[in-house]
């Protein structure tokens, strides 16, 4: 879970650059695509290893998002990617921290 927490922390640092940076720096959307892949893969592994502990719908949402980004990268919507990075990732980050504390 520490790998996932670190990845989500990296995503938060990049998102903190703001929407304008996201819109004007081509590297940021690509970075969020890569982070979506990593977050989703780690979420899948955790949910498969301990389904009872990782039963929150956020785990499967992260996995499905990863599958879409990886397999349909040509159809990834920038606005949706920004929402993932600024809303969904922080929600998952909070969940990871709650589970780490318990």
C-alpha cells in the first residue's frame, strides 16, 4: 500500500500545479495517464490480495479507469483525466491513509 500512497502523493504534487499548467504542458496529461495506469494496477493487486479489506468501490473504479486509459488511450478525454487527478485520486488517497492508520 505504500507504493500506492507514494504514487497518489506524486499525483497530488502534479495536480497542485493547476489546471492552466495541465492545459499548457503536454507532459502533464501524459503523466496523469501513466499515473492512472499505476494507480489502477496497484488497486487491482490490493483488491485481489485482500478482497474483504479493499471492498470500497473506489478500488474497482481505479482498476476500471486504468483499463480504459491503457486500452483506449486514443479516446482519453483531457477534462475527465483532470477530474480523475483532482477528485478521484484525492478520494483514493484519503482511503489509503485511513486503511494504513487502521
